[in-house]
């Protein structure tokens, strides 16, 4: 798979708001599939499909613990995919991230 195809898979996965919310939920740490499904008003099989897309894109990892499947955010993979694109399109994004998006950044710069 080429780098461009790899990034395209990540962007396809990120195109869906449910998948983006799953990634946000995983920021707090590892969650079981059932725990993730309980946070949404859609069926567990639908959440499983979303998790499959995220896993296929490399944005989450899974591990088995008995009969549970636990999911973790693949932060490095997400950052690399999005960062590579942003660096190409918006080279100053690193400066922006450190000055605009960081909590308290505006107060420090004032």
C-alpha cells in the first residue's frame, strides 16, 4: 500500500461523525466494544462495523481479554496520517498547533 492510499484510508475513516466520536471517546484510554456501543443510539453491529473501518485504517488497535474486545486509539498513526497532509497543505500548522490550539496559548501570547 502506498503512503497516499494509506492516508486516503484514514481520511475515509474520519469522514463519518460516529467514527470521529469513537476516536474522541478513546482519548480517555482503552474501552471494550460493548462500552463503546453503549454510548451511541445505534445498534451494536453498526458500531462493530465502524470499529472495523477504524481498525482497517489503522486508527485503532484491538486486543482480546477473555470474551471482550478492547480498543485503543492509535494516536501515532492518526497524528502521522493527518500531520503529513497538513504539513503538505499548511506548512505552518506546527506553529499554529503550538500557539492557537494549546489550552492557555492565547493568554501566554498576550
